[in-house]
C-alpha cells in the first residue's frame, strides 16, 4: 500500500523502463538539476568534500528507481532522495560503536528534545511552509491540507470539495511544487486559481 501511495504521489507509471529510456530521462531531467542539487548539498552538509560522493549516490538511487518506473515530476523526486541521503548520513555519524566507549556516561547521550538551534530552524521552516500555504489559491490550499494534513485520498477530497479527482490531483501537485520550490531555492509560481 505504501508503494502505491508513493507511486501515486510521484505520478509513476506502472511499466518497467528500458535502459535507453532511463538514460534519456537522466540526461534530460536529472543532470540539469546538478547545480541546484550541489548548492542544496553545500547548504545542508558540513563537509563540502563529500558533495561528489553524495551526488553519485543520489544519481545511483534515482536510476535504480527509474529502471522500474520513470519518476514524474523529477525535481521533487531527486531532492527527496538528496534529503533522505543527508538524513542517513547524519544518522550514521551519530552512531558510536559501543566497544569504543568504556564509560557510557562519557557519551553524553542527547536528550529527546532538540537543541535550541534545531528548534529555531524548525520554526523558520514552519513559517516558510505557512507563508507558502497562505499564498496558494484557496481551493489549492484546501486540497493540499486535506491530502497532507488530514490524509484523505484523492477521491475523498474530490467528494468533500465537490470537484473531480483530476482537479484534486492538479491542486495537490501545484501545492507540492510550491512547497518544494520554497525548500529547494526557487521562487514558487502561484497561479490564481479559484
């Protein structure tokens, strides 16, 4: 069920793809993102020397998925991979082999609550999300909130809003694009929809 939801969210086709299709998709849609992807990695990772390795890992993961199904749209998909890769690396860096520590108290194990800097970053991100949501056309904002916050299906949203499922898909895609643009450095394109 989770794979089906991800496929629906990314608008992935059901059929497997050929190597030439993957190659064409990669050259036309992924490689042009390299500059903004590199900037994103530089902003969010402490060691700039790791950037090329991370780019390689992102490309490998993207191509692995594309071999099964070409992701559409590409940019949010690729940046999702980048974000997950950064999270994985942060998690790996925090793991300390138990054999290397003779005194567990010396670990100074972090509290469950985030530090003030992470709180400030989270508050700022929340403000950016709220500002973006506030700029969305009202029907688009309603659809994205019903989908992302209330967890309703496209059909349930269509019934609640009295619109077609295709329109719901368009509204949600527009909202997701606007939110992704906020976090990936591009100015959102707010269309005036009713």
